[in-house]
């Protein structure tokens, strides 16, 4: 039992819920901790009676002083109790100063067995303000320490290959780049991707794929120079840092790595597997001056190598056109996001009329972006860029909101709405459409959804599902630019659409091209056989319009009828829902 040094009174027993006394020694024994009191002036340590139980046979008499206990500590400890207490920069405010240390203890002098312990307590100052005594508890933390070391290892190294993980590899790459800049030398970064790993997964399972990855790592490591670094960049990719590497050296190094992986099959539990890698690389700081540029350009070089031939190498080289395109992408992204945030997305309306009566039947709603200076950007100028940048779904959603608002406001307004392939599977777009139609019964029959033919034939089954879903909501669905993708009769019948819009490229020269006349007339007759409505786009003159009407085309659209504008002729003399509400 430990005694208080000041009053020499025993620690009182602790009552339990059952009323039976339980002394402090029993509590320490239960929780696996041994208490101590250390008088720094005399260097005497008083240990709890369970010292031998906690510290595996350590004799209290052999460690009754701080100096004797220090002899049982491993020499490679970064800190000990003595150092933590005596080197503390804190002052004792009167109730002591807390401390904590972790170190290794060797119970037997010169023994090979050691254990990690955690030492937690408080030290108290003497009259001179320096540590005079300390009390605390010691517990063994071997399992926790092992887990901490494991996690520390995994924070820098890959568990499968033993090589650096991406974070640590990037850290080393940054230091290597700084060194190259400082000493005016060069380095290189390669990304090596294991080819067709997905097929290995599918054919043999993930365990065999892991064997392949681990073997490739060993082969790459074997082909590196002493100062070069290797790391697991991602699932099937390795990052390689080549120090003191020129533009000529990178080609030699890459060929050596390619051959090192390719020249022999990988023996796995499932048998021999033939493996190759494809490599892309960049020399820095010659062609990349930041970590971001190094990583992105090495990946770009890898993509180029894959496009050329699997199992090959490609080195990044500057490309003026590519850089200009990237700058344009950045500018376009900013313009699109700015237009969305500032509500500068608008809609222009292009009339579609009856081929016989020329009466407006519905209006195709076309997106426009109003620039900050007030000029309008046509959809054809922005949609391809938005699709490439992954922003087209945001635009589609905003246009749906605008069209929905106009249809709600104007009961006699019928519209068609273009939808990009990305939006056909976008939950937000579907939620917007479904919510709008459910909130306004009767609107669905005035709305036509348009998808392009080229998008429709990419996956007929998926498109058929989209068509069914749209028609279940009560809307009509049309294939836009029909004729450009050469949809077969069987696929057209299978899709189950309501309308086809004949590609304007075949309509605009109708009066001058016999081939176009034959093609368009065949499409109209095909649509009639399938009971589909037809719209001829890009109608330029009255002669073409008369010809189309004679063949049985249902609707006309184009310059002869009127191009897209932001005017709303359906409002002339018609009451809107706002007017009705006002009355």
C-alpha cells in the first residue's frame, strides 16, 4: 500500500455498492496498473504491491530508486519519466503538474525481453520551484503500442506491397522537386499501370490480383537505382521517382521497367499470369514545376501511352493546342458556373408549326447563356463544352425549371425540351420533372422531351427504359436529329417514341439535292408506317415546305417559320395564371 509522504496516512479503502470495503491495491490490480510515489530529493521510489504482476516479475527492491529504475529502461527510449519531469517548462500552481510518458522497460538486466509502458502522473514542486516529488501509475501498453506503430506504418506505406503509399510518395516527390530546383538538376516521375487488372480480378479473383500487384512492385523495385523511390499510387498504379534524371534518361529507365515486368510470367496460386505495365512520365522541373503539374501531366502521358499501345511508354511533351484547350475549359467552366449562380441562364423559343395550316403547335425551348455584357451565347456553342466538363446536367436542370415555370404560367403554351444523355440518369433531373408534373396535372400532355438519335442508339435498352418512364408521366418523347445516327427500323420500333425530328442537314438542301429528297421522303414514309409524327428541321424556303407537306410531314421548323427568340407570342391576348389569380 502506498503512503502519502506528507502525513504518512494510508490510502483509505474504497466502499463498493455491496458495502464491502475494497482497498486501492485491489483496484490497481484489477485494472492492471501499478502506482508509485517518487521522492526526487532522496531518489527513493515506493511502488505498489502489484509491481511484479504488472511489470512481469520486476522486483520492487531492485528498482527502489530512480537511478535503479533507469537501469531497466531501454537505451533507445525517446523520453523517460525523469526527462519529462525534469525538463518540464511548466510551473507548479500548487496542485501539481500533470505529465505523461511512454518508454520501454527491460525487467531483467541485460535481458532481451522488453515491454512498452505508459507512465501518467503529477509532479509537485519544492520550495525552489523545481520538481521535488511525483506520484503516478504505470501500465503496460504493448498491444496499443503495436497498433499505433502499425497505423503509423500504414500512414506512410502500403500494406500489400510494403512500398510508400500515395501520400508519402507525394511528400517525397515534393522534396525531390525542391532539391532539383535548388541544385538546378532534374528529376522524373513515372506512373506505371498494371494492364488489364480488371480481367485478372474477374478471371481469377481479387486474391490473385493482389499477388500480381505485389509481384509487379518487387519487379519494379528491382529495376530502380539506389536513390530512386517507388510507391503504390492507386489500385493498379505505381508512382516512381527518378532522381537526377534527364529527358534521355527517362526513356532508358522506362524501357528497363517495362522489360522487367514483361519478360517473365507471374506465378500465382491460380497458375501463371502474363502481366505487362503501361508507363507515362514527365521530367521536372523542365515540363512541370509544381506537384499538381507533375501528377496531372504524368497521368496525361499514361493516358497517351494507353491510347497508343498497352505495354508501352510515353513521355509528356508540351502541346500548345492542348494547353490552349485547357485554358478555354477553365474559362468556360467559370462562365457556366457564373451564369448558373447569377441566374443568367435563359430560354429561347423556336416555333414548330403544322405543315398544312402553319399554326404553331409547340415551341422548342433552347438554352441561352446571357453574358455579363448582355450578349447571348447559343446552346450549340456551350453544350459540347458543358458535356465535356460534366456540367451539362446542371444546365439541363436549370432549363427544366425555366420551362416548367413558363408552362405553369401560360396554360396555352406547349413546349419541347432537349435532354442530354447525362441527365437521363440524373436523379435530380427526374425528381424535378416528376415533382413539376405531379404538382400541375394536365401539363404533361403539353410537354415533349427530346433526345438525340446518336445518344438513343448508344444503348437501346437503356433508352427504351427512359422512353417508357417519360411516357408513363404523360409526356410525349421525340428523337431529335433523326437520320444522323442511322437507326434501324427494328430499333426505331423497339424504342416506342412518339415523334421523330428529321435532321436539318438533310432538309436544308431539299430542293437542290435528289439524294436528300429520297432520304427525307423515305423517313417520312417510315414514320407514317410506325404511326409516328414527323418534324422537318431547318426548313429554309416555301418550296421545301410545300414538298414536305405533300409527302405527309406533320410539322415544320426552321428559318422559314421563325428562328428561336425570347419573344412569347402565345401571351398575346391570352390570359396567364397570374392574370387569373389577379382577378
